[in-house]
């Protein structure tokens, strides 16, 4: 198996990972997994036969996987522990593991990952708002979010690409000034509030003496580029144009990615399918083209699809035949659209 590019494998991920140790050890840049959550549910794949004008098409439902555990939490945690331990050696020194869970077990798996990866390699707990309409509850509150735990193999070597989300009305609001280059907001260049200590040096620049936050050469450069705004009373601030700001930096709370809806083009009928935009953000933030991305619980194939589209190499597996079938179909669709 020396000349492989991408791999889709059917089977228990523990066997898959063990079989791949030789070729993948220390080579995988990103592992994203969305394993069972101990939800107590049997999941299915719902597909509809082709509809015509006379018939809406028949709905077919086939079992994909069961997330019911006879041995309860202990059995589930033992299942996860062996698999998470087996995955770790596959990672590159600058690689990372992202584990998608929800309220059922995320706290238990967090503690387990602290043991396996080391507490100091824990990078983030990302909250993904997965629905806008939580179900009403007679006790407590309806859950609206999933959790993604991010661990670096070695936090000192792990880097991410800063991700941005599009501007919204709230983030556009401060850009209320306008000139021939477009909308801009004003940024202070003089020390304010607690920064304005007696020790801070003041100097004279273009007729105004103030505790400037930047060196004279920097201020001159901004002046020459037309980036300094002079108010009526002679105070200087810096213009920041909306078009120069790539968007709002993404934090650990992700509220801008909707779940896969029945009407959306990517919908497959696989009940726990995750949105491509979610996986795209993860892959783009933590890998570069040609890096290897792995998902050992690939379900409907979302990670493989997105990795393929972003020119990453990928390795995917699943225990369910139905999952492998859907993943193959989705990959086939990408390949035929690329021809
Ligand atoms: C939550 S789903 C993944 C959904 C996927 N992220 C997507 O976007 O479609 C979990 C998947 O794990 C698979 N699975 C469960 N146990 C497994 C095991 N031991 N090895 C490999 N896959 C397994 C299930 O068949 C299911 O497809």
C-alpha cells in the first residue's frame, strides 16, 4: 500500500486504525471524529425513490447504527478510550484531534482526553449552535448545542489559520464614516483610560502633544497613506476601512453554521449528518493542501467530501454499510462534477 492517495474503509475503526498504523503513523495532520454520543437512539438513513408528477416517491428507511449501550456509560467510555488511544500515534507532531460530542458525554471524554493527550495540549472547547428551535422541556432547558473538543498532539507545535465569519449588521455599525475609499471607523492612537498613566511619554506630532500609542515613523506612514483622521478640535485618530477587515474573527462559539436541513442541497437523509461548512472551517483552520485528514466515524462522508474539495488527502472509515454507500455516492457526485 505505498501508492495510495485517499482511503475509504468499511469496518470497526479500531481494526482500521490498527491496520493503518504502518502507513499513517506520524503522518496525519487532522483527525476529526463525530462518534456515537451515548444518545440511546437507533439511527437510520431515510431516502426517497425518484418522484414523478403522479407520485411523491416512496420513503425507504434503513438502519445505519445504534447508539444504545447495554453496559451504559462504562461500556461507552471503554469503547472510546481504546479508539482514542489508537488514533493518537497517527498524528503528525503539529497535528490535532477534534472530537464532536454533545451534553451526554462531552465532560467524561474531556477528562479521558486530558489523560491521553495531556491537559496542556487541550486547545479549545468549541460550542456549535446546531439548532435555532430547541424543544420545550418540562424540566431544565432544551439543548441547542454540540461540543467539539480540540487537542493538539503538541501545543507548542500546533498552529491554526485565523478564520473569519462574514460581517453582520452589528459589526458593520461602527463603520459609520465614509469617504471616497468607502466606509470606515475611527481607532484611537492616543492612550486612553488606564493606559494614560503619568509615566507614559508624550511627544509633539503635527502640532499636537499627546501620549501617542505608536512611534512617530508609524504615524507618518499612516499620514502619508491618508489613514489619519483629524477631528474639528485637532485630535488625531486612525481610519480603519471596512473593506480592509476580512470579517469577524471566529471564536469558540459557532452560531453562524446552520444544521443540514431537509431542503438543503447537501442533505442525504443520514440522520446525524453534519454540515459541510462546519467541517470546512475545521479543515481550513488546521491543515494545508495535500495534508492528510482522517475521520474514522465518517457517517454520510462529510469529512471526505470536504477534504476532497479542499485538495486535502483523506482517510475515512465507518462500521455501517449504509454509511459507506452514501459516502461513495457523494464522492461520485463530486468526481462527476469535476469532469
Ligand atoms: C454521528 S455519525 C457520523 C456522522 C458524520 N459526521 C456525518 O456528517 O455524516 C457516527 C458514525 O459512527 C459510525 N460508527 C459507530 N461505531 C463505529 C465503529 N466502531 N467504527 C467505525 N464507525 C463506527 C456509525 O455507523 C455512524 O455512521
